């Protein structure tokens, strides 16, 4: 699944940034230049607004900043790897070194949620996180992600157990 959204241009290894704001600005400019977003100012603000709702550093060293915005031309996942990490405003988690940036508009909502969930599941794997931090080239990142993505898909296929939730309501009571 990840291979559908990842390419080497969306992977940035060890950019020179001092803090989260600088990283967000640099990534927004990068994504704008790649035609993933159409309005830099609007998307940057939506990222900052989302980050104010709740910090997106979800596990030690890993952050998943994301935003829905009309400024997004097409769904994307951009990966940033930082050897020294940056403070992401969540002291219990330490510095963020692996950052998965997501962006979408409302028209890609289903795929966006699937991509976000898949990435979060994969990033729970310690070996993957260690491997990502040892990657020196974007192609190495893609190879590693594809390997773990295939392995996780095999595990899900072999279990084949799912839960369905159905909610019913009486329309006459509305």
C-alpha cells in the first residue's frame, strides 16, 4: 500500500532544520515545489492548527504530522529522517527522528485514513524504525518500507479475522 504513495522525491534525509516550525516550513515549500499542495500558506497553517489540537509525536522518536486541507492537490506521504532529531514539543517522547508527513483534501479521506493507520502500525516495529534511521538514500527507505509493508500484509491475510460494526437507527424518531 505504501508504495502507491511513496517516491524518492518525497523522502528527505537529514535536512538542516533547528525546530519543528522550520521543518514544517521547509517541507511545505518542498511539497509545493512537487505540486502536492497549491497554497503554501494555507497548508502550513492547517498543519500548525492540527498540531495545536494534539501533539503528533505518537511514540518515542516518531511523529506523524498530518492535515486535511483544500490546499492539497493529491494525497501524499512524505518522510523525513533526522539523525539528531528535533524537539516536537512532547518531552516524554524525546526528540523526533522519524517524521511521516501526511496531507489530503476531503476527496481522498478514505485512502488517507488507511495510509495513516498503516504507517502507524508499521512504525510500531522497532526493527523498521532502526532500519529507517540507518538509511542513507531515499531508495533505501523505499526498499525497507516495501519489505515491511509486504510482511505486514501477509500477516493480515493469514489471520483473516475481521470485525464489523453496524449501527441502526429508527428514522421515524428523527
